[in-house]
C-alpha cells in the first residue's frame, strides 16, 4: 500500500468518526495530519537538541574546521531514555521476600516461639579470659552450676566454732538457692513451664541475677552481709567481666565462683612477713569494708524500691485479666524501672523481671507485645533474649495493622540502639531480625523521616562497612549475608527519599555497595538488592558519576551478567545501570567497551532474550486472545534496556564505528524490526530504530548497516505506516542518514515516501520538521528528483516552516535554506519558487537583519550561542540564497 493510499484510508475513517460528510478529502486529510502529528510529541525527544546535517554537501563562505564538523554531526546521535524499573513491595513482608533464592536450611528460622521458653536467663555471655587469683593458702569454696539440678556447694575447712559453721552454711544456701517466680506472690511453688514444654534456658548461679526473695529473705541476706563484713572472716566473690567491659561488678555470669574465707589462714604465713602483711591486710579490709557498706546501702535502696514500686505492678501483670489493663501496667512498669535506675544490666533482679515479661508474650497481643519489647530492649539483653525480642519486634512490624501504634512509639529508637551497640558477629542472627523490622518500618513515610533525622543512614553505611571487612574465609561470612540482604533492602527503600539521599553521600555509599557486590557475587539475593539500590541511585547525576569512578564496577557487572544470564530480575537492573552510565559521557562508554568480552556479553544476552521473547510470543499466539499483555513482557523489558545500552555506546566515535561493523549486533536489531510491531511493544521497536539511526551515521568499511540498507528501508516503511508518531519520527531520522546513498533515494521516490515526508512539515513541531527537512535536502541532491517539491506543495511548506521557527531555531532555518538552495540550483528562472518568491525574499531579508536575529533572547549566554549559530550556520547560506533569488528576479 502506498503512502497516499494510506492517507486516504485514514481520512475516510476520520470522516466516519466525526460524522461529517460535506468536507472535502483534502480538508479531512489536513485535519488528520494535524491531529496525528501533534499527538504526544513532547515525550519523544528533548527540546533544543542540536542536530547535524550529514546529508548537506554545499560549501559555505566560512568553512568549518574538521573537529567542528565531527562534533556537529555527532550531535545528531541520540541517547535513549527508558522507563525506570519498578521494585514491588513484598505484600507478605517475609524476612527474605517471596522470590528469595535462599535454601530453607540456609535461612534464618522464620517459625519461632516467643513464649517464656525463648528467654535465656544466662543471656549466653561468654566467660572472660581473666580470673582473679585466690589469695595464697586461703580456703576456697567453689560452687558449680549444673543444668536442671540444684547447685552443689563444696564447703571449705570448717572453722573451730560449730555455730559459725551453721551460720555460714545457712547463709550460703539462702544466697544461692534457685527461686521460682511464684515465690514472689505465693508460698506454693508452680513450675515455670505450665504448658509441658521444656525450657531452653538455664538458671544462672550468679549472686545477683538469681536472688528471688520475700521480705524475710531480704532481712536474712542483710544479716549475712553484715556477718561477713567482719575483719576476721570476709566473703569475696570473684566474678568475670562481661564482654562489653561495662558490666557492673555486682552482676556475675553463669559458671563457677570462688568464695574465700579470710582470717584464720594468716597464721600459716612465714613469721618474717607476718607483721607487714597484717598492716597491709588491715588497710585492704578497711577499704573493702567501705565498699561493701556502700554496696549494701545501694542494695537496701533497691530492695525498698523493688517492693514498693515494682512488685505491685508485677502482681497486676500476673492477673492477665485485660489487655488494656496489661498495656497500662507495662507503661507504668517501664516508667518505674526508669525512675529506679533499673533499666540496663545493673539491676540484680533482672532475670525475674524478664521471665515475667516473656510469659505475657503468650497472650499474642501486638499492642502488649510492643510494650514488652521496649522494656526488654531497655534491659540491654543479649544472647537468646536479644534474638527473641528482635523476632518479636519483627513480628509486630510486619503486621500492616500495627502501623499506627508503631509510628507514634519509640520502638525504632531501641532497634537503632541495638544495631549500633551490639557485636556484629556474636549477635548476627538477632541483628537480622532487628534490621528486618527496621526495613518494614522504612516503608512508611513518617518512620522513614524519623530514621533519617536520627542519623540512621550513617549507621547503615557503617554497618555495611563492618560487614565488608569480614572476608570470605571467615566463619561468619555466609551468616552475615542474611544481614546484608536486609540492610540493602532498607537502603533501596530509603533511596526513594530525597532527604535520605542527601545524607547518603555518593563518595561513601557507592564504593561500599560496589565492594559488597563484588564480595557477595555468589549470593543472588544480596546481588539483587545491592543492584536495586545502585539502579535507583544511578538515575541521579552525582551518584552516577561516583559509580562511574569505581574502576571495577564494569568488571563486576559483566561477571554477574555472565553468571546469572537468565535471572531476569538481576539482569534487567544491571542493564539499566549500564544504560544510565553510558548515557552520561564518552569516558563511561569507552571504559565499558574496553572491558574484555563486553560486546560479546551484550550480544549473548540479546540472543538469549530474543529467543525467550519468540517462545513467549508463540505461546500467546496458541492461546489466541487470552491473557493479552498491556505492558512489556520480562524478555521484552530486558531487550528494551539492552538496546538502550547499545544506542548510548554508539555515540562514542570509536565504539560506534566498531559496533556498526559487528554484524551480529546489527542483525539482531534488524530482526527486532522484522518480528515485532509497534503495537506489540512500542518502546522496543523505537529503541531499535534509534540505535540503527545512530549506527547509520558511521560510514566505515564492512558496515553492516550499509550492507542491509535496503532491507532496513523496507522495515522502516512499516514504521512510517503506523499510527505511532514517535515511530514515524524515528523512521524519518534513519531515512535522513540512509538517504545519503542513491539506492535509498531511489527507494524513497519509488515508494512515494517523499509525499509523507512533505506532509510532516505541517506538524509545526521542530522535532518532526528537522528530520523531514533532512530527507528532502538529500533528495534535492539529485537533479531529476527536485521537481517533486513544487508538485506536492513542498516549497510553500518550507517557507511556512522558515517563518514559524525563524530566530527560535537557526539550525532548522539553515537546513530549510540549504534545501531551497539545492532545489534552485541550475535554474535560471525566478519562477522556480512559484508564488512563494516574494514571501521568501521578504523573510530572508528580515532574518538577515542583525537587529532582528537575536530578539527574544534575554539570557546573555543564550544570546552568545544564538549569535554563533546565526553567523556560522544560517547567515552564509541565507545570503547566497537571497542573492540567487534577487539575481533571478532582476533578470526577469
């Protein structure tokens, strides 16, 4: 079907739609062209892009340098834009998402119990390597702790006084007996595990953490301490320091204790040393006595506060009658613990309190669990207790219904403290759930702003830096991958927030992300999330520039593309990043192209996803009409982004010249035009046409575009016949370059394509008129093809374009003048321009006036740029054309 026939069909369809039959066909044709050509043109290309005219052969008065000509022509090449990738949210809010590649045995456990069996009263604190040595020749009492058994006490050699022996023995039994929580409220002992489930924690044998006393027991202990303050016999407890180094000396760890009786064994010392040792020993006893007295006073105050403020609240919590009542009681308990300075690890009845709180978790109320989690975290728990409370926090946060109670609460503060203070290797599993809870919180705008304001971004980057410092041979390397998944997923969410990006310094974030990506290339989940962060950040100039400066990023990306070639979700994001990098500058294009097997990797991906797309098209064709897709398929989406990379690479002179000679690449691009229609996938077809347009600029030996130019022209004809204006413009651009070859010019004339090109001049759109004028300019090179301009009204349309654009676009105005110059060549008659001669004379005279040529330009830089264009581009050609018209007019 010829172009003229197609226009007639569209015109008749238009008349039928608007139910107007009295209009002439020419009127309908003009309306149709106006509607179609003006539809959606602003989305196709950016305004004010400089275009070159590789098809203009006329010499001008002021010849340009070779560099100016090359740079000008290269401006005709275009980078390709594409739609930003969409990263969906996990609706189920699972720990690693529904698409995770992690095997179940390699994941953190998702099914967990948060009842009392989850608590660990020992908190799994490692013993310190430092122990205090007992004094020489002093009797030692060693008390060892055994799981599920009562503590066994090995007494020292008994003193002479039998009453004293009974006194010490009774005090030690009271001091180290294992209590139950019910001793606080009832004389009847009830087992902790009332559900018949064996508890998975041990009772500590420490002096401070295992005390569970009634009022009478407290008085007995005070007597015990008083009796041992005596200078002749003093009880000393050698405790291990905690791993953090800030554990209070009052709080011990599970294990063995050395109890030493001092006094009587002094008689065993050598006589010569006895007097000096007695003096020194006396001084030490006085200092120790003062410390013990201060400590006893603190214990007395704590005991009083415990019984007056804390115990009544614990009794209320034991009732478990009403959730609202329990929530209120937990709020009071938190306040009371803060008032009594009992938060943290300094509180000696800490384990009793934790057991009570963990029992309440069984009630399965998220508002109550939120209160409990905050108190438990405020107690600075670690080990299994920290893991359990982090699981509880994640369970609360993942429930969408809890958003309103979380956003007005301080749970985020406690989780950030855990992330900042806890040891990365010791508590890596707890940190996974902590980070997962923060990740879910970051999905909400209010909480996201809170994170940013509290400096969470710097904290996350520091955490990633610590993870990157763990090398692959380390035993914790694979385990920390779980944490890195949660961390990267959180950064991906925060990357959408402008306030977060301002704190996410490109120079700090990008290198750490690249290091993590290279180290964890074997972990698909980590790679997907880090690449997702980079794909988002690469859409911003500063982050994209920082990524381009990472010398190994291209090597890593190519390695991942080869390793995960059929993992669409990972491949498409890497290709998207490469498209953003190569759209910015020539250095990135050249650097990527120089990497080993870079073009071969892209070609292999092209072939793989082309075959996948063909198979998918066959499957949909067999189902005929079912599941019609509105958006590009996964394979099409990869091809869209991949062709964009090729188009951007082809802008670089050396890279473009190499690509145009790569027959497999050009062959695949032409294949896209063959098997895919614009209606099926608009962006894919237009990207392919744009890439061919960029490659067609390079006139080199073994050019695959030149070899296939007639076949390409046939494929472009399909685009011209489509209703998609972007596709039409892209096809005309390719014809603008290909029409330098006489075979293509003959093809255009034979298929009446020139009629369609002339009609495009009515669009009043610069992006449409510019490539159309380029095609007409090349056609007028052949003398036997010039007459068509007058026959189809082309002269009048060119004059109208010159009048419409004028000083607004000196490049387009220059192109119009060049076309008119070629058309009037070897013509001695002034009638060659027909009735447009007078209008053209007046218009050229006005445009050559230096006072008029810069009107409307207010900015000084714009004026300077306009003057350069006017002087170098427009003025030489316009003056020659004006002289020719005037000479013809005067001779007639």
